[in-house]
C-alpha cells in the first residue's frame, strides 16, 4: 500500500535532520580538532583543518554520483545508499589510529553524505518549484540551523564525558535514525515512469545541457562563493575565537549566536519570498554581504587585523544574516530550470559549488596570519563575485532544460 504524503511539519523535521548530517559532521568536530591533534601526535596543528576540508572534498566526488543515481533508482534508495556509506566512514574514523586514517574516513563520510544532500534536494524539487521551493528550503533551514548552533556545544559536551571517538559514534547513530525514519515514513516522489537511464551517454548529454545553461552556472558559482566564505569561517573559527579573542569557554555560545543570524534570515525569507520573489531578496542579501564584508575588512585594517570583539561579532552576525537569505534562494533559482533532470542538476550544482567553496577556503585559509583580515577578504570576495554573477544571470532569457 503506498505511503501517504507526509504533513509539512514532519516533512520539514525529517529533511532538516537529513540535511543536518552535513553541518553536524563539520561543526561537532570543531571542539575536537585540538584533542585529535594531541592524541595522535600531529606535528603541525594546521593539518587538523583537513578533517574539515577532506569531508567537503569527499562531497565533491559523491555529489557527481548520487544525482544521476537518484534519477535512475529513485530518491529514497539514493538517500539510503548514501547513509550506509556515511556510516562506514564514521566507523573508519572512529577506529583510526592515525590522522591519515581519520582523513580517509572523513573522505568516505563526505562521499556518503552526498546521498542525503543531493537526493533530498531532488526530492523537494519533485514536490515544489520556484518560490514555493525557496519557501520550503527556508522552513528546513530554520530547523536545520539548530545544528550549527548546538553542534559545537554537543561536541564539547561529549569531550567532557568521553574522547573524540564518541563523536563519530554519534554520527553513526544519527545516520541509523534518519535511515529508519525515511524508510518507514517518506513515500518515493519519483515514479518509475519518470526515471532516467543510468548510462554515461544520457548523463553526459544532460550534463552538457546544464553546463551550457548560463543562469544555472551563474547561480551555482555564486552559491560556491557564498559557501566558500562560510567554510573559510568554519575552518578558522577555532583559531579566531580561542587564539585571537581568548573565549575558549564561551566559544560554543558565540558560535551559536552567529548561526542564529542564518536562522533568523531563513525565517524572514520564508515569510517574504512568496511576496517579494527570490531574485530581489537574493540581490539585496548579496549587496549586504558585500557591504558588511567590506566593513569588516576596513575595521580589521584599522585595528592591525584584530577588531574589537563586539565589532567583530556585530559585523559577522550581519554577514551570516545575509548568507541566510541566500542559501535557499540561490539553490532554488539554480534548480528552477532543471525539472526534468533534477537529480543530475542537483548533483552538478552541489559538486561545482562545493569545489569552488573548497578552493576559496583552502587558498585564503593558508593566508591565515592570526588576524581577521583573511576572513574579511573571503567574505568581501564572495559577496562581490556573487553579486556580479547573479546580476548577469538575471539578464538572461534562457528557458527550462
């Protein structure tokens, strides 16, 4: 007997939890980086940053695979397959005796988490499009944002009662919970009659259409720059808060305050997007990101790279608020023209944007000099480049693929 469609509240909670695996897998690790480095005798403390970046890099590869797979076998099967791979990566990292093995496990986790990430977006696109999709993504983001708000505190709490390996066990348990809930409650949204063949010829032909679609690529690169700025913050946040501002005990609180900016923006976006539209909101948010990123750079330069902590928090909060208006809208705008190839489209959008994000964060992150300047430069660059790309996309008349 076919399952009845989930009511909106359960749907939002389930897919918030599903997508939260990404943020949880990044943010819960932040308090543990120092402990892992000490436990495994890592020579260069900067090398523990690869625990974050290798996870993202794994997603780049997984995202290329799971979109076409979800178009061929259905959204649920693709999500469940990804969860199984993610769980295997958690086991590898949990039992690792060296940083190299942890990095292998994190890479595998990144590949696996691409299943829930990509197939979930395609599933949502099966049910919604345009402003309606942006609104649903905002609802999901409102619940999802609790993860980065709470994850560092949860990670720190785990470290007070157990060692860093217990964090990977928590990842394993959450993957099992999400998989069981999805299997028991969520109906498949892609019927066999709408599925595409999983063959290189079909995939490459559709991929060429997507790559040649100017607006889709513009929104994709824009999303990559925005995510890159956030990833740069995530990879340097521990050093900024602990070394620069010496707020180790209250680090989770300040981390949560900034994450709250994304949550509030998602709430406002869910209320405004149906009335104002995705494009005006995205343009306003990009302008805000550029202005506040420039302000942070200016204040940092005026204070020898280390602005007063209240100014740093206030400007970063507004930057995160701008980001919160962008995440759902940029993805919805990129997906709007991809109804027939939603799975492959979600794959390519996520993979390309993740690659752009990793490159931006790694390149600028290597210039970290115990000041706020590199982070401010990252936000300024992300806002400026994205604004140019989105303005160009808005002038295009390209239709749906």
